[in-house]
């Protein structure tokens, strides 16, 4: 241990001696390099801003988007829930991690566990890799770990960027199929609830009969009426404010209004309970 | 005194230092303010002669941060952190203000450039093994700068108060609330209540433009101070890497023998002694 410390100290003593004897002054050559690079950075930022502005047209629809995206989105509206949440690109890797870890058992790994471990490992790096060797080819373990990290981050970022969110219109087409398969086609309230379910953004995180996308660890809801069996009113309470039930990930959908929530609750309670019909399958048109 | 014509470089240095010398001469303790000394130390400190463009990534990231600070200050003059007017104030900046779109665009894209440069800079430091003794502390400071830089992105994302901003933040804050022990508490503190609303926006604005930039500036100054004090590492594959043990006899005694030679004009004795030693 002591020998290693002495070795490191000897390196730094040699370094200081070398810098003193054959180093060059920071000004002007190194400073010139820094200045050129800084100017390039400023030019790059200005160029991105100009391209962003001049390839996009004013407006908030996707058609107004330029090479670098829209100038502005629509004003936030807590009432509309058919919006797909998207983080900035440098959080895409986290965004995708949440698709890998499923709610509720392991979602904490994706939200807190892995990011915390990653930061701690980064901070601890100089204390894990204590050899004085600095040449990349003689640090096979460190270099392999670095390359694997870069590949992992790259793949997660790419997957997060290209993750396809289902469109409301695509999901809506599926409603008659669900109604037939789940056996609630004769219950108009449940069918209306299915339409709401398909459109208001539930399927950005939940899957149903193999459609939708599994996001943020949200569960599949194909048989939620059987597995959860909260009853219509119970589902309405849950969806209105999931945090009351210890679910802090799912947003509140209270803004849908009582009528829509009742339809949605009927649909959820019907899922998995109507075919074959059990006594927890909600009656047609009823509460 | 024989007048020697100063070289072009000397003239440039004189011009650059003139305002500082002026200030120093007029401060209360002439020659002791440390201003001229500090700047001279910074500019004329010796660095390894084999450093190259790879070493400019850190100052490039600093430049991107300065762009963020300047454009951020301008945006703060016109932005209104209130749900009823935040979105409209952004539209106003983009559409009506002279060059407002440029300032907003530079702030928006400068954030990405800053993050990319932080990662590239970190990659360069990793490749050079420059996080090793005695630069461990500066590596840790750098990691903290990266984490705070990404948090800046997270808190700044809500400010335009558009659909993307709102819903990404709903999910983001809810995710933090899944954390153990402090998670739900942290979620409530960030939201300033049960739902994302006026209090959330004010909190995010304060964090984005006061707390985090303050912490970042302090960490960046510490980072730079450590860089200047400890010195940058030369590329480990460089043929005359600074700090690498020289092959052959230890160089220290040889240097001691050769150095006095020209001063004393006694060339014979040291060389002879050196030769005998070998």
C-alpha cells in the first residue's frame, strides 16, 4: 500500500519537475487553442438556434416542425391527458430504463436505484482504479468498462428516442375487438369507457390485449377487473388520485369528469370478468 | 541602458496587462492586490508542451456555460414564472422581441451543447487516466458539475409551460417520489403541493436560475482552481509524457551536475565527474 502511494507521489514529483524544466507557458499557444475552440462552440450554438428558427414555421402542430423540432408546443393543459410525456434527449436513457423495470416490484431500480449507483460509481472511480498506469492499452479493465458503458448509454438513448408511442386513433380501432373478446360488447358504458381508455393516454404506459406500450413500469390491464376487482366506484377513486393508493407514478385523471370516470371504471371492472361472465362483471348500463 | 526593441509577444502582453496594472497601481496596497500576480500566474504558468486540442474540451464546456448564463439573464428579464403568463411570455420572447428567438434558441440548444461537451470532456479525462493521483478530487468535483448540469436541464424543462414541459415534469416528479424514505417528501417539496401548479413553477424557476447556477459557479471555480494548481496531465501515449520515469540512470543527479556548468564556465570538471560516475 505504502509502495503504491510512494509510486504515485514520485510520479507527481517527476511531473512537476518536467513541467518546470520543459513545460511551455499557457499563453499564447494553449490559450489560442482554447480561444479557437470556445469561438467554435459559440458559433455552433448560434448555428443550431438559427437552423431551429428558420426551418420551422410558426405554429404548434407537427407539420410546423423544422429540422430541429417545433418553435413551441401548445400551452400546457392539465385537463388533456392524451399527451405523451417526453424528456429532453439526455434523459432518454433513464426514460428507457423505466420500460425495462416493471411496476411495482422493480420500478424503484429504474427511477432511483440504477441512476444513484451510476453516480456513486463515477464518484468512486479514482478509488476503484488505483493503479498509476495511465496508458489506455495497459488499462484493459477500465477501457472495457468504459466502452461497455458508452454502448449501453448509446443503446438506451437510441431506444428511448425511437420508442414508439401508440396513437390514439390506432388504439380506437381496437375497441370493438376488445369488446368482443372481453364480452362487454352489449354494455355501452363499458365500450365508451374503452374508447376513453384508448384516447386519453392510458396506453402510453399500460398495455391492453397486447396493444399500447409498457412504460414507467405500469402493469398490463387486460384482466385488471379480475386481478384487482375494485368495483366500478373503486376504479374511479383510484384513477382520480392514484397517490391515495400509494401510487406516486401515475398522474391524476380527476379532470376527466365524473361521467367519463364512471365509464372508464366500468370498462376496467369489465376487463377479465365478463368472458366468461362472473358476478363481478358490471351489468349493462348500470352502475 | 541599451534599448532593446520589445518583441511582438511582449508588446501584446503589455497591452493585455495594462488595465490590470492600472488597477493594481491605484488599489490601496500597490503591488499587493494579487490581481496582476494572479493573472500572470494563470497566463504564464507552465503546462506540458505536448497538450493538444483534446485539452480544450473543458474550456469549451465553460464557454457553453457562460453562453447559458448570459442568455439566461436576458431571458429572465422577459420571462414570467406564473402559469397564467409563462407560456405567453415565451411566445412573446420568440415572436415579438428583437432577436428574442436567437436568445431563446441559444439557451435551448446551448443546454444540449453544454451536456455533450461535459460528456466529451469526461471521456477525454478518462482516456488520459487523468482522474488518478493527485487529481481525484477534481474528478469528483467534475462529476458533481455533470449531475448539477443535468438537473439544470430537468428544472429548466418545465419553464416554457407547454404540453411537453408540463407532462414530462409530471412524470419526472412522480418518479422522484418513488424513492425510498425521502422520495414522497421530495416529490411534495418540488411540487409545492399535491399537484403541479403555480408553486411548482416558482420553485423550479428559483432552482433553475438561482440555486443551481450558484452551486455550479462555485464548483466550476473550484474545478478551475484545482486544474491550475495541480496542472493538466500530458497524453499518456506521448513520447515525452510529463512525469514518466526516464530510462537509464535517475535524471536528478545528472541535472544537478550539468546545470551549474554554463554559469561557472567550468565545463571540464562536471562532465569529467559525471563520466567517472558512470
